[in-house]
């Protein structure tokens, strides 16, 4: 059975939010007046914007902003 498709915008903005919160950067400082759509994980992005955001978050390899985090489960004892 095929996996459900990934919503790339939601994934990207969720990862940005995680890094943003850890570095204590406000949405406004990161995306300016487009904070509402970024918070809602619906804002479209360009490669240039991805690069700018990665620089503001001090991320060298911006591919991590597109990685899906898989929660590990512990085996039953």
C-alpha cells in the first residue's frame, strides 16, 4: 500500500518553526508581514526564500528543513 503523500509546505514550515523556537526568533523577524501564512503552514516558498530562512536560522544544509521526523517507538518489554 502506498504511503500518503507528504504536504511539503506543512513539513517545511513545521521544521522552520521548530528551529525558530529553539533559536528564539519570532515569525515576524523570519518572514516579515507574511507571518500568518507561515504560522498556518500554508505559505508558498521559493528556493531563494528557503535559502534566506536557512541563513537566518544559521543552518548550513537547508535540506534538513525538508526532512520528515519519524518518531521512534520503543519495543514492548
